[in-house]
C-alpha cells in the first residue's frame, strides 16, 4: 500500500529545504565534487514545479489569454509508509489538505 502526499511550498528552495530537513531527501557529492540531492530510500518524488491554469488559444494555437500560475512550488510524494510525526511536523505547512480532487499529475 502506498501513501501519497501532495506538497505545495511557497517556492522551490523552501520546498526543497523542507524535504531535506524532514530527511526525505539526502545530500551527496557527485564525482565532480558538486553537491546534489536525491530522494531518500523509500521516497519517490515527482517535482512538478509551477502549475498553470486557464488560458485561451485560437484555432491556430496562438495564445489569446495566457494561463495563470497557481501560487507555490508543487511536488508529489509517494511512500510505502505513512509520514512519521517528525516528518509531519516539518512538512505540515506544505502538505496540501484536503488532497486535490483532480491532481495535476498522478502516479501510474
């Protein structure tokens, strides 16, 4: 059984920092000496980023009214276990509740 969470932080860096602080991502140094981040073991992340809604186009596909960005940086997270109390405490403000009725992206 999987546990899916929809996250929306104020921006990319704040969202990434919260995932790191919760221990859901880890930092490592690649072979070039560059610091990188990846999902921790048992954590699957799908970083969506900015979501756009609306917009209108003409018959040729030209933008009439551009889509508007939905505030925040969006990430889907899937675990094989529920979040721990400590993880919830760190992520609490960026977990989307209630879950979206029609998520922008879903797990296959």
